[in-house]
């Protein structure tokens, strides 16, 4: 018998086996083995996790809409005011993922656990300030956001509850970021499944006073959401301290380490600025679109909602790239880290390219699901088709940006965002919209151009390889 015939054959698990493992949880070492399988194992639960996070807002609006326009306005204004909280939480989460992934790649689980503790401490401190502000100034905040007297009277309790319970928002984001950095994306996903299940069950009970529950109206939605998130946080803490996941926090690690804390904050500040730049750019684009009337604004909103829903898998793949880069750099495998980015970018390009083609061909029936207004439909179809033309470049841009962040180089994507969105996108949108006769289409073209510029510059800077030497 020949050596080849007697050798033990090792089969790479098939796609369905990998998908099942992605959802159920995996012990895969992401610094070894098949790159394609690693991307699947990380990306699939990350996509489902993000879908669950967005479900909180959907559930709130679904039940609260039964209470009338003022109640819905309360939810909308409060969600808008939460934007800054989400920016801070997302920025801190990005820093936590980068640090934990690097330590896990180095096989230094002790330090990874210390990072998790520092992230929780920072989250508690920041959220305490937010909670105090929200408790005392909720009515003032609704007034500032443009709420009428009836909205302030009805909704102050809702806003106060959501902001006072912001600790659950911060910890839910931060601890899930720790899990993702450790490669435990399935645990992060399951935490949000359970948190949303609690929210879905409690919301109608507390809003309408079903069974033994008190009738709290719109405030009941905030109570249900906060309890749901709180249950998620308790589950996270149990997993962290029980050793049920890849990363375990022990009693000896429950201390402040100001050096690690400073590293986390330093990384996170640039990440927060990234989100602020994107948010400000989005506001600027909406302001330009609004100049063309409510139909143009409605069309832009419809197109953006369709795009955001469709690219959820792309965000999952981008987050997978961040984890792979961090862990492989920690393992001393920069070539594998780089390879993971190009492979993820290719998969993302294929996916978004197909989505873009479908949107271009079927734009009208897709838009028809959201509006029947002829003018809104015309403008939204144009927006969806033009946005889709930039899907190929956008697919690489989002992966490259995530890769820089995963490597701990949060400064580079911040500069890229400033250049591409503030120095390019907004001025170009204004010029094309008002000085070429393109109108709203000029704004859509500017988005495609700026996304393409972001991808091109990002690839050039990524090829230089300086991100491989970043110490975190």
C-alpha cells in the first residue's frame, strides 16, 4: 500500500457544515486553516447579531405606533438623540475588538481578559454620566430635538428610561465586541437573540398592561427594551466569568489597568471620530436633498433603507476581516492577515456586485414595496440604480477600513473619511446638484464618486503595509 493511499485524509467541512458551526459556535483557531471557512464562521453570526440589534428599534416602533403620532415621535426623537451614545459605544467597541483580537492572536488570554475588564470599566463610567444627564434633562432634550408640548408631556418618561438605562447599551456593545475579538461571534449573536426575545415579550405587556403587568404606555416600551438589554448584559457577564467561551475573566483580573485603559481610549477616539465624520456627512447630504422637496427626501430615505438592509452581510464580512487581521497580527502572521483582507474583499465584491445588478434590474418593483407616489418612485428608482453602480468599490472600501481598525490603525480610516466625505462628497454633491442640472441625481453620483475614492485610496495605503507595524 502506498504512502498516499494509507495517509489519513482530512476533509475540509462543507459549506452547510460550516454554516451550522458558525451559528452553533466554533473552537476554530482563526490563525490556522482555511481562510474561506474562517470568514464564514465569523461573518455569519456577525450578520445575525447586527440584524438583532436593529430589531430593538423595529419592535419599539411596531407596538408604540398603536398609541398615536406623539408616541411614535417620542421614539423617533429619542433614537435620534441616542446617535451620540451609539457613536461613543461603537468607537469603544472598535478599540476593544482590536485589542482583544491582538492578545488572542498572541495566545495571551490573561491580557485579553484584562482588556475586557477595562472596556467594562470605561463603559460604566461613560454610561453613568449619560444616565445622570438623561434622568434630569429628558424633557429638555425632547424640547431641543423639536418635540411639541404634547410630545414632551407624553414621552419624557420614555426618554428618561432609555437614557437612564444607557449602561445596558454600552455594555451590550462593548462585551459583544470583546466576544467578536476573541472569535466568539456566535455567543455575541445568541446574546442579542435572547435580549430581543425578552424585549418582544415585554413590550406589549408593559405598554398595554396585559395580564399582571402595569399599563405604562409609551414608557413601557422603554422599560421592556432596557430590561431586554439588561438580560443580555447579565448573560454576557455570566459567559465571561464562567469560562463558557473562548475568553474567561477571573477574579484576579477584576482591577483597573490604566495603561490598557489608555490604549483602549486612544484607539477608540479615532474610531468615534470616524463615525462622527460619517454621521455629519450623512446629515449634510440629507440637507442638500431636502432642498429639492419632500419627494426627494422621501426617495433618498427609501433608497438608503433598502441599501442598508441589503448590505448587512457585507458588514458581517467587514467585521470578520477586522477580527482576522487582529488575531493574525498577534500570532505573528502578517501575510495571512493581509491575505484575509483580499479574500474577504473578493467575497464582498462578488456579493455586493450581484446585489447591485439585482437592484439595477429590479429597482422599480423593489421601490414599489415602500411607496406608491409616482414622483417618489421615480427619484428612488434613480437613487437605487446609481448607488448600486458604486457597489464594487464600496465592497472593498468597507473591508479595507475595517482591516485598518482591526490592526489598531484607527487614524488612517479617520483621515480617509475626512478626505472622502467632507472634502469630496459634500462639496461635489452641492456642485453637481445645484450647478449642473442633475438635481438629486447629483447627490447620488457624489456618493458613488466618494465611495470609489475611499476604496482607491484605502487600497493604496493598505498596500504600503504600515498597518502591520502598529503596536496596540
